């Protein structure tokens, strides 16, 4: 049975989610809460039930270690100039929790693509659930998506790839809402 109130609540959470790093830097995001969000990510649709998502939470000094490790990978890959490397070294400290979300590969080309789709859908679940709890969330793409040292530090396999680095913290300010263009929907009914 349709429940308009549930629809309205869900629509509000979807519209209220913002890509934001306006957070209270001094209040931690408990690991147990992040684990709950990861659990909700795993309710995303997943073709062939390959369960491709991988999660690694960096908090406290772990965030510094993530930055240093990413920089070591950038140096190994001869990627980025000194300025970019310095910025990367400190960027994961901007929110109390930084979540690396990875994706397992697949031998089948289509399933390899679909695994990433499932992880992306999972990230959106996570962002929405976080928004509903009062968290500010920020999905970013890392400089390198297959950084060997970061994959290892995250406890992922060497062939996994990173789909997003998600910054999480308790929202302490609202931010501008980028308007969406109007819906364009083709309807074919005959
Ligand atoms: C796959 C993906 C990667 C993204 N990577 C970045 C990023 O590296 N840096 C950034 O500033 N925003 C990143 N974003 C966030 C978008 O910039 C943001 O969603 C967009 O500006 C719309 O704002 P909103 O999410 O508040 O509606 C990413 C979003 C997605 C879906």
C-alpha cells in the first residue's frame, strides 16, 4: 500500500543531501555508526550478487596515514606536482571520518562494469542514510583509483579499485543547493 508520508520523507532526504564538508571538526563520527551506513550501502541492487563493495574507515591519525600513503603512491606513479602532493597529504584530515569505498573486479567485462554500478548505488544509500542522521557527506574521486599502497592499507585486494573517498562529519552549517535541470522524460506508450 502506498504511503505518501514515507514518500515525502524519503524525497526530503534525497533533496536535502548535499556534497558538503561543513562539519564540526571536533565531534567524532562513531565507527559503529559508519558500520551501520556501510551495511545500508550493501542493500543496493547488485547483479549476480557478487557483493563487490569494500570499506575502510580512517579516523584520528589514520587519516594522516591515508594521506601519506596516497602521496607515496602518487610518487611511485609519478603523478602530480609538489603542490598537489602536499594538498593530498592533508586533505583526509578535513572531516572526523574518511571512508574509502572500493570495488572488487570481475572476470566478465559486463559484470566488472556492473560491480562498480552496484558500489556507486551503495554509496548513494550511504550518503542518504548519513544525511538522515544529520551528517554532512562528501563523495570525492581520489587522485589515483588503483593506488597499491592505499589498497593494501585499506585491507583491499590489489585488483580492487577505489570508487569514492567519502568525507563524513556532523553538519554544522547548511550550504548552497545546486538546482537541478528540469526532468526530461521520454514516454512511449503506443
Ligand atoms: C562519482 C562522483 C565523484 C565526485 N568527485 C568529486 C570530487 O572529486 N570533488 C568534488 O568537489 N566533488 C565531487 N563530487 C561531488 C559533486 O561535485 C556534487 O555532487 C555536485 O557538485 C552536486 O552537488 P550536490 O551533491 O550537493 O547536489 C563527486 C560526485 C560524484 C557522483
